[in-house]
């Protein structure tokens, strides 16, 4: 079977992959969710019609070469929020249009680096037009040129990447000393990776082993992938 694989390294001073169970003062997961990784790939290249899409398969948590590892770094973060979920009386306070903002507290990650691995799949494939090959080529061409569809961010949009591109061999390495258990982790918020309905999915007893997190992709997606890969053998 012919594989259409893509890779991406991202890094930044701050990241936030919010755990839904932490409510109004969110805390980040120690690693990106599957949907966050998909968003990072799509910030480089994607097809609006869904003819092909990139499915994250695993991520590797990295550190600088020679740096000590084995832990994830958390820190407190405070920002001002001016959205619709504020308390009612704040809408009528202050001089700014829309009322006063409120302080918003969170626990985020800092100084992060990840290597993302993904596979390109397609919902429609024709012998004369292979959208998977097209998307892989577009992704790698943009990565080489330093181009993107939108600036890649690490969860929240204000946490833009300080680096995104190909693997930096010799500068970063997988943190093989890091192993963690996550009792429950969000996979994604839709029941279909392309145009699904709102239906959050979770995975229990997720493990980060020697710096690697493998995503537990739903079986129905896997069956489609295998069938399409055989078609393109």
C-alpha cells in the first residue's frame, strides 16, 4: 500500500489544549488533542471541499538536544475576557462599548515543542485525479517555502508558534524520559472528521510513553482509510 504521510514540527513559548472538565478556569492537557493537531496541519494546507484531509496519527513531545526532560511545564495565565459569557452586570459597566471585561484565569503549558505525524486520506478518489497526492505535495511545498494558510497556533489563537516547519534534527529531540497517564482525554468535538455534527468524543486511559502519544482513531475512520489505501496500491 502506498502511504501519504506528512510531518510537522511546532514550538512556542505558550500553549493551551483545554480540558473540558476544568470549567471556567481551564487547565491544559499535557499534550495536544487530536483535533488540535488536525488544526495545526490544516493551518498549513487543507482542501475546503474535503476531497482530501490530514489525519494526525501521533505526536512526539520534544526538548532541546542535551536539555533535561521528563516533565511537562505548567504556569498560571491571566487575560481579559470581553465575550458573551461575562456576568450580566459587566455589560453595563465601564466606558468602553460593550461594557467592562473580566479577568480570565487559566493554567497553560510553557516552552513546548512537538513533532506531529499525519496521514493524508480522501473521501473520494479517482484514478485520473488523486487528491491525497495533491494535498501532500501542497503541504510539503508550503512548508519548504515557509508559507501557510493561517499562522499556526498552539491551541488558543493568541499562542502563535515561534517555530513551525520541518524537523530540526540536531537541535531538538524526542523527550524519551517523559511518560504520563491521562485518565480521560478529548479526541474531537465532531462525529466526523470532515463535516460532522457536534458530538464530543473522549478516550480513557491515554498514555504518553517515552515522549510519544499515539491517537486512538475511531474504527470507522480506520476502515475507510484501509479501503482507500488498498484502492491506491
